[in-house]
């Protein structure tokens, strides 16, 4: 397939452009969180370099000890454990958002890096494309 | 890297404006579009501009006038949808806060 596509186009499609997904909503009241995770996994399956960011109510998606089945919602949070299979290892959480919500640094996924507001923002700025959910 | 923050909702109804301002770094610009134009006199935005006078804040004039919104401080720059394309290319990346 790459033969049919000119080089300059394939260059744009390869993974030297980085994608960030910024999550800002809590997990259960809407499908946003699940859609964001699906997007990340799709990018991952194409080996696109991708980072996940959690800020504001988005931090509620990654805290530990959640039980979606108790409120009869399909537990998409379990899918987060698939991120490792797709080499999605850059996962950032905003420390101020945690503090604001009085949340401990207890997460249901490993690999999470908790960053200060400024570091979080700087890391986000380093990406070429940003999708906000 | 300079980022263009596109705000498309009212800061009086949700906290995306505050969230956006939290992520603001020097060299970034803000563009108010659609319901984002309701923020033309928002205290948080005015305060952010006072703190960083070089911060450029644009708004789509057509969207603001349609909503009877005037930037009373006159420190924000009116622009058009066509010029947004140029604006986008003047920045390294963009983020849409809707």
C-alpha cells in the first residue's frame, strides 16, 4: 500500500507526529470517557505515538476502587489495562486537580505520572495534535 | 511551542474557561468562537490579560455581534473565520475547549 502513496504523504502519517488525548470528564455520566479510551486504543493499534492526559473531573476516571457494575454500568475502566499492549505508556495526571478533589494518588492503572499544573501544561504543549474529551 | 486555545462555550456555565487558563503558557493565544464569545467580558479572561499583557485574545466578530456581545475593554482582537486559518498556522498546535 505504501507504494501507491507518495512519500510526503506517508511521512505525515507516520508516528513522528505525536497525539495527545486530554480527558476532562468523570467516567459514568456520559460515554465521553469510553470514547476517549477507544480513540486511544485505535491510535495505538496503528502504532501512533500517543499520550493520555487527565485534568479536572477527568481524574475521576483513573482513581482506584471504582465499581461500575454496582450501578449497572458496563465497566469500561477495565479496558485501561489494555493500554500496555498498545505501548501507550505516557499517562499524565494533574496534581492540582487531585488536590482540589481531595483525592489520594491511588490509581487503578500503573504507569501514571502525576505532574504539577505547569509541567502538565508543558508536556501537553509538546504534542502536535490534541484531542479533548 | 505556541498553542492556540479555541474556546467554544460560555465560562459562566462550565469551567472549561478556567481549565483553559490553567493550561496557558507564554506565547499561547486564545480564540473565542460560537458561545465562547459570551466570554468577551469574563472576569477571568480580563484578569489573565492584565497579568500577561502580551496575551492575544481573538474573537469571531460575527459570532459576537450575533449574540449582542461587545468587548467593552476593547483589548481583544476581532477576527473572521477566514483569518482563523492563518491564526492556526501561526501556532504549533491547537486545542478546542468546547
